[in-house]
C-alpha cells in the first residue's frame, strides 16, 4: 500500500491540473471499487470546480465549490494518469501508466483540456463524497492522530501521546489514532535514525512527568526528516505505486534498514547487522546493536 510520502507525491502531481479546473464530466466504468460509489456520483461531480487539494493521513481531499469534498484513497494499487489534448503546450505531459484499459475505472474530464484517469488493478482504492464543513467528524477522520509533517507535531506531542503506553514503540508509531499516516517502511527507517529499538516500550520516550526525553527529540526529528526526504524524492515505489507522471519514486534507493536483512549496519562505527523480526504480522528491519 502506498505510504504517506507516496500519497503526498500523488497529491502534488494532481494539484497542478485539478485545482481551479471544472469537472466537465465523469466516466464511471463500474459500480464500485472497494466500496460502492456514492449515489449519483458522476452527476454530483459534473460541473463542480476543484477549489483545493489537500491530504489527511493517506487520503487525498478535493474540495469542491458545491460544498462537498471528494475523498480519494489509492488502496493497494491505485494510481492516477494525467493526459492533455494539447501535447505541445509548455508544461504539458503524457506518460503511459497502464496499458490494461479494463483497470481504468474512473475518468475525469476537466475544463482545462486535461483528462485524469484512475487505474486500480486490485480495486482496493475508493472514492467517497462528504460535506466539506463536517470532515473532522467523518468516520474516516474522526479518530486520526496528529500529522507527522504538520506544525502540531513535536517531541513534546509524541511524548504526551506515548506516556504510559506499554506497547512496543513501533506498534505505537503505526497506531493511526496517535500519529496519522506513518507506515511500516518509514517507521523502520526513522527508528534506525533515532537509534531506538522497535521492541522498546513506547512509554520510554517520555519522562516521569510526560515531558519529552532525548529519545523523543531524536525520534520526532528522525520522523520528520525521513518523511520530508521521501516526499522530495517522489516516494518509495515498491510494487504498484507510480507518480501521476508515470515515474518511479526513488527514495527506496536511500533505505538504510528496510529490506536490508543481513546487511552491515550503515551507522558509523556500528559493527551490527540488520535483522528482520515480525511484529503484529509485519516485517520489522532494525540493527539490534545500535538500536536500543
């Protein structure tokens, strides 16, 4: 499943063509994806202008001028392809994403001449419509935690959230009700940068009064750094994810621990070897020598 940096990469790719454009028409080629499409989906979108494109955790949110927001989720294999009629227009692009037309499930025809196609071979993605003024109470968002790239995220916030929690640190970081959008890959990378064991208790990063320790400060900084670097690199394309221009993300070439079982630890002067363990059914990669 695309992780948060991949979703942010897609959001940025779509923003240039969607924001400010009117949706002239929708081709809805099946009744459902993971869930059924909203009632009168194509009809409700036709004629609407996209006023903004934001992200919450792993969801892309398209604010429409009719007072509704289109909620987009990529699932396991969803991607968007952008095409323009005027191929010679400066800045226009056309990169083929998939040759299997049967997987093109929704096509957005825009007033600026662009066509945005949603392709999803596994159909685990979905599209929903919700009132824009009540998004925080929507079931998808009401229990989401702090955004790790948001201004509210800090060592103090992390310590307060994890204080008293006996669960493993990695499990707490993956808990979407605490920190929204973090996934397995980037948690492994951030924990290694911070020199913290994924097995340790989450509460260990908070002092007795709930104040942040040095561990909390290292971890908060590592999370922000690894996510920002991944977004700048275009995400980490491991299986089906592609950017909207069809290009592969390349942060995966910077992985230090993820998928590196048996490799020498790259931390300076660390003699350790990267190990893989299973936590809650997910592979965890870390260095038992320097992550404590």
